[in-house]
């Protein structure tokens, strides 16, 4: 189980480092399968792994000026309110329908990124703050309803709607993910005792090393390669979720 968990950690770190999304979607079902954790323990433990990997992935991007910290924090903090409201809707919809909606949104996001216009420019224009506030709140609402991280929506929103350069969008998404996981982990303090500390420490270390190792490489990738990689990874995860319904 330790070996499989380390592989899971490496995969989480790699995905976050390259496309800035998808960590929690891999971590939660992976932890349930590898360690046999309950859903509560798995989601709480995933916050540790994903948060640490996101922080590790964003550090090299800060050095390359491929991060807008203010924009990332805005998405995170406004998303908290939307997430709270979204969670109120969960009881009204069955889990099967929720997962199907989630997968459908992933396909839309992936297709949009695949077809989206690409610019290799890394100069960030002044954000449209009213539009940013609206989008960040909306993504928080959706992810709260779906009960999983919003990185797969944040990156396309930044690139396609707010016209943030792709490389900066990935780094900015990591800031939002890191902040969200820290906040969520604080809210879940009563479940900390359910975390298998030794196993999660090993998995987290693997994720951090993977993220640190690949982030410098990812900062040098062409924007089109990053967008294509995002699309492929998100589609594969969506298929995985749909297969789980059968």
C-alpha cells in the first residue's frame, strides 16, 4: 500500500505542477482505494497532500513571475462564500446526478481549453475586477455544490474569460488551491484525528518532491502544450469518474 500511495502522491504533484488542477479529484478516490479510508478521512487527508503539492508547485512560478497572488487569493476568498452556498444545494440532488454534472463540466472545460486561443505572452493586463468577482463567486458556488476542488474551472476561467496568460493562470490557480486547502483543513479540525499520519506524510512528501521537480520544467513549456495537457488530463479524469458510476 505504501508503494501505491507514493505513486499516487507523485501523480498528484505532477498534475498540479503542470496544469494547476486535478489534485483533489485524484487524491480522494485514490486514498479510499489505497488505504481504505472513509470518505471523511480521505477528503481531509487529501487537503494535506494537495495543499502541500500546490505550495511546492507555485514557488518556482513566483521566481519566474508566473503568478498573480492577488488574483489567486481573490478567487480563493470569494470562492469560500460561494462554496458555502453551494453546499446548501447538495441535499437536493442525488450523488449520481452530481457526478454526471461534474463530469459534463469537465468535458466542457477541457474542450474549451483545447479550442481556446493561445498566447505565449506572459504579461498580465490589469484584471477586470467586477468580472473577476462574479466568476470567482460562481466557481465557488459550483464547486461547493459538486463537493470537490475548482482548479479545473479556475484555469479555463482565467485563460478564456479573464484573458490571463496560460502560464500565469496555472500559477494563480495553485495559489487559490493552496489557500482553499488551508482554509478547508482548518474547518475540518474535528476530523484531524482520522488522518493516518505516517502514510499521509509519505504520500505528501512524494507529492511535494514531484511538484518541485516538475514545476520548473512546466514553466518552460509552451502555452499551447499546457492547454492541451490540461484538456487531456481533465478528460481522462472525467472518464474515470463516469466509469465509477457504472
